[in-house]
């Protein structure tokens, strides 16, 4: 029998037990958890279960690029392609981004512009090219009579990026990220079906043309995804190097001539 204790002594004893690490009341008698019973309960069943659980299980390996290709092929419309991207969870960029930046402009446009990836402003707005570089792009396009806001497909542009999610700190896209997004980008071009593509900057050229060196590529027509492609300097580059705007203007005139021709 445990002698009755006054409340003060009981409290002091409880505090001492807690200081010793005894923070759970399990039973009145101590139990040796390391002692084995003479006979395991259930006979030999546990041994059989252990043998079954010990059998090797082949891990399920998923190819992110193959899954991206399957999802992209299954998208019959631009809305379905957006939903497929929303459901694709293999790209780690999705976890750190606020929004999916899919596209902007008129999907029926003759001109489709492909940029690199969303920045901070684009991530917030959920649209490509809305920051300072995007505002400069709008002024550049307006100088030759093009706009992302017009319903006239002959004077409209449609805009997207290689990556639909913002990379941390606006870092360059990683090769595996581009590889996962490439099937979606290719399908995006197929569904929009523009007359020609504009690749803004090195990363867009590398994804569509497999080429780098934008200062040498710009201004010369190429072909990618089965479409005529005009590489151009990225507006963000023009903000850092204003002297290059002269080259950008020459490229815009080449674009206008191609459309009018």
C-alpha cells in the first residue's frame, strides 16, 4: 500500500520524477521491455510474416521526361495543356513558385514569342513578361504595330516561356528542368500553331534550336519545332545594355517585313 501523501509532498515527488525523465505513468509494476517471452505468440506465423516482408520489392521508377511527353501528347487543347502542367509534380520549381505562368496574348496570333522563365513580377501576376522587361517588350512590339492585347490575329502576339515556374532567385534554368518542360513547350507550339516563333534570349534558343550564343544568332532566321524562328535579344538584356537596342530594332524590322511579305 502507498501511504497517503499531502499535496505538497506529492507535487515535489512528481516534479522530481519528471526531472529524472519519468514523464509517463504506465503501470504500478516495472516491465522489462528487453526480456523475451518463452514462446512467441501465434506460433510460427510471425516468422512467416518476417520471411514475406524480407522479400525484395522492386522500386517504382518514374521517368519524368517520359511522363511529360505522355501528358503533353494527351492534351488536345491549350486549356488541357495548362491542366496537364498543373498536374505535373516532377519539377521541383513548382513547389517554390506562387503560380503557373502559362501564357498571355492571343492564341490565334501569327507570332508566338518564347521567353526563358517567369521572374518575380510574372510569378505574382501569373502572366509572362509583365515586369520592366515585359513593358519594354510591349513598346518594341507596338513600334511595328503588334500587341498582345488585340483580337486581330494578324497584328497579335502570343507569349509563353520555356519554364512555366519561376526559378529561385531568377537563376538560369537547369538542364533537367528544361528537359522536363520541353515536351509541354513543343505541344504548346503545335496547339497554338503560329506562323513563326520569336526566341527571346539564349535559353529560349537553346530549347527550341539547340543553339546558344544569342549575340551571333540574333537577326538570322532559323527553324525549330517545324516553324520559322527569329532569335532576338531578350528585353532584360536590352535594359542592361541599351546600346544593343539598335540591333533589336533591326530584328523588329525583319519581323515586320516577314509578316508583311
